[in-house]
């Protein structure tokens, strides 16, 4: 059985579809999780889809990914712009890391323009709505097949 790709989601993404739909769209996080597992099956990947509002929980999952996951796709949400702890945890992970943002963070407030996670990520997808997760999974397939 191949190691799963961890798809990690940060704070407030549990409210996807409900909060600021003009920015984040109307799809729920469950819709995104389902789309990811359908696509993963097509690609021959396994996924473990997780969300937490707590920085430490995300750090713990990244630690767990060491040895257990083939790669990490992460939307750290607001922690993107603040969390050295998440960056440090990702730096301790040996596989590929892809960063996803549903919105185009570069078109938004200046504080969203900086990402700690980008210092580690092989690639960043922003502004493609929830489709960004599918794009990241396809890219992850290439990266873990190398
Ligand atoms: C989600 C959030 O919750 C914001 O804090 C980020 C990100 C952007 C997104 O676009 O997915 O700034």
C-alpha cells in the first residue's frame, strides 16, 4: 500500500462554503475532501484529509507525516502568514510539500502577501478556488512518482 498524501487544512476552513463565499466559494470542506479522494483514486494515490483550527494539531500531523506520508499538501490558512512553528515542522519532513490557497492572496491585504510556508514548499497554488486542491494533487502525483 503506497503511503498517503496528507492534505492539511488550517483554521476557519471548516466554515468553507459558509464564510465569505464571495472569496472562498460555496463548496464545503467535505465537498473538497470528497473530490480529493475521487481524484486520488483515479491517480492511484491515497489521501488523508484533515482540518484543525489549532496550530499545534497541524504541527503534530506534520510530525506524524514523517515516515507515514509520501507528501504534504497544506492550506495553512491564516497560519500561512504567521507560523514559524509550521514552517519548522515542514522543514523536518522529508517529502514534497505543496501549498494551496483558495483565494488569490496576492490580490488581498498586504499581510497575506507573505508566507512562511513558501520557504519550504516546492510549489504554491493560489486563486484557483477549491480546484487548487485537485491541481496540487496532480502535481503531487508527479513529484512522488519521481
Ligand atoms: C485561507 C485563509 O483562511 C486566509 O487566512 C488566507 C487562505 C488565505 C485561502 O485563500 O485559502 O490568507
